[in-house]
C-alpha cells in the first residue's frame, strides 16, 4: 500500500513537472572505472585534482590524512601509486589543486594559521607558506600565476576560540620557491570598521560574541575567466565576498537573499514522517547557503553557478538548528499553527532559530530552512538570474521513487532527508563541450551527478542524471557503490588519458573516486 501511494504521488508530480523537466538529450555520462580507498564514512575521497603530464589523480584522503596519487594512465584501471604524508605541516590536508607541474595542498592546523604546501608532481616539497586559519579550499588562476585560498576560520568546539576568516593570495609567478603571500581579512566590515555601512543587512552575522571578521567563514572560491575577480562563498553567512585579485582587496560583500518556497515551482518535501513523496509549496524562506560555486562567461558577461547545499552551525555551546514543531509561531501569519506543525506537514522541517523572531519575543513570524535544494545562476553583481526551483527533488523522485531523499550513509532510508536539505547539492563544475556549456552538480545525500545545459543562463535545460549508488547494497560493507559526492573535476579531452572529456567524482562517504566518460550526442 505504501509503495502504491508513492507511485500515485510520483505520477502526479511527474505530470505536473513534465514541461520544465524535458531533457535536451545531448549529453550522457558513461562509467569508466572506480577507485576505492577502502574506508567507509571517513572522508577517504574528497577533493580531486589531475596532473596531465603523468596522468595521475591527486585525491585528498581524510581517513589517512594524506593526498593519494592514483594513476589513470589506463583510465579503466586506476591504480594507487603512493600516498603523500602531510602530517609534518599540520593536522591534515583539506584541498588540492594543480596547474602545470605545480601542486598546491592546503593543510589545516586547528584554529591556528594553516599552510599551503607547494610541491612538484612527484611529491617533492618546493615551499611551505603560511595562510589564514583553517584553509579549506585552494584554486589556481587560469594563468598559473597565483593560488587563492579560502581560510574558513571556524571556531573550536566550545566557541572559545573563533579565528577570523580570510582569503590568501599566493603569488607564484616567480616560482614556488619565491612564493609571496597576501592575506585579506574582513575587519573593515566590523561594526567599528571603516566599511561597516557597506555590509548588507541580510548578511547573516550570528556567532556568539563574534565580530563580522570572525563570523565570516570563506568556504569556496571561483575565479572569473580573465583572472581579475574572485567570488568567495561565505556559506554560513548566506553571502559572497567579491575580491579584486590585482589589488588584493575586497570589492564588495553581497547578500544572496532567500528563496520563497511558497511560490509555485519552488516546492519542497518537508517531512520525513509522511512516508511519501510530497513536494509542495510551504510558507518558508530557504537560505541558499551554497558550498561550491563556478564561473563562466557568455557574450562577455560573467555568471556564477552555485550548489545550494545549506549548512548550520552546531557546536557544544551554540547550535542554531531546531524543528518547526518546537517553535512558537504567530497565528496571524501562519493561520492554523497546530495543523502546520504536524509531523507530516512542517513540524519536522529543520530551520534556524537566528531568523524569523525579529522583535525577540519568542514568537516566529517567518521560517528559514537550510539550503535551496537547488542550484542557482547569478550575475556578476550577485543578482539571481535563475534557480532550479524544485527540479532536483522532482528529478530524483522520478528516477528513484523507492529511495527518494535517502541519506548517504545507509540504504533503506527513503524520505530520510526530506526534513533537512533534501538531496543537498554540494559540488559543481562547469565545462564547455562542443560549444555548449554544461554544469555538473553533485548531490551529496541521495548521490549522483545531475547535468544541465547552462549555455543560456536565463533558461538552463536539464540534460541527464547518473547515480552509481547501489540501493540494494550494504553501505558500511562497501557494497552500496558511490556515496556522498564531494569534489567534482572535469578533465578536458586535450589533456585526458583517453582523448575524451572525463568527469571525476570523489565520494567522501564511500571513499570511492569514479571516472565517467562525457559523451555529447
């Protein structure tokens, strides 16, 4: 009976969504091979980089606190070459990037300043430079002259040490041995800072006793094609920092705003207790809170693609998450509060306590869940151009009706994530193939990669979705396939070992790295 209900709901949803989900059928992803680090739920495959000269992948392995070098000379049989031990430089690696023959690896050191280790492709260290606290992501400019680092600056578990977030620019134009570091902070935007008035009111600043500079936690960086500007995700703050690379200065802080889930096409499945696929509109405002972003250019204009994951602060002495059922709601706004707070309606939905009670009386007049359950396209000024609405949940529901909104650490978990961020888009890369531009988005929870043609940024088209997860397998035993896609990498045909465009995906929960052939029809 339960299965029949799901299928009936799914049929209705598919009928309603059919026009907007029409596939362009121009691109498919074909599995080539998977490499396994053999560790479950220990972040054994996170960020991936490619060295074309040796046809090797460099994979951040959080389980062993190493960067693993894997040969893909034969792409159908990835083979471990060696592991690079980074323990001498900090607590462990967080990110890796490669340009030419220079490898840059970010290594965190708790709340103290971290390091970026510069080495050659054989693992010989050329230089180690100091950057800000908790470097979480590294990226090269396309000309190879600079490495940019997002220093997240997260607090410790009891929030007694909250370092400032920052962005480091490492100039390697004179060689790695002569690298020079400039670190950009955000103290000018503190309440007593020279640029305090420039901080948009919608930017979330809410850590206990935190200044703006402490509260900002740079998560991810995307650089414009001309290498002039870096867009930096301030995930928990629901904002972007815009950096002028040449002057190493902050041009602007941009608030991303909120997604109105009461609007048709912006629906969500909000309950994990209704045992059904039930995507509909609700009077709540999603916080985009993106993780990965990417930039691309159309007709001279720059656009930013964001994977709207959502992320909450949860520490021993501070946690912002609660469920709608546990809040006092204003009946003048929400009407029948008791009905709305039922478990099978909105009661189970996870929201923040930091927004919605503007006068501090304990009564909430607005609700703000985490993430957009979508990917978005923004213009160079940070204005929303397009959002995928509820398409990601619609598409995954159509393809996996019995495993809709599963969690990524166990099978037989239908509807588990409906109350909290749904499919949770996390990673994104953009690539131009046969004169079309495609965005590849990793879905952290249910798994897999969904692809859209974004050549027209105002009207992207769904292309394909592939998921190598085996929903009949045992996740902990390593028989459930790929779980928890984290880092996505495109290897262009010109530098690929096969002469074809390849997509590489690091899956942190399963500890697997999978290679796909990108085929354009």
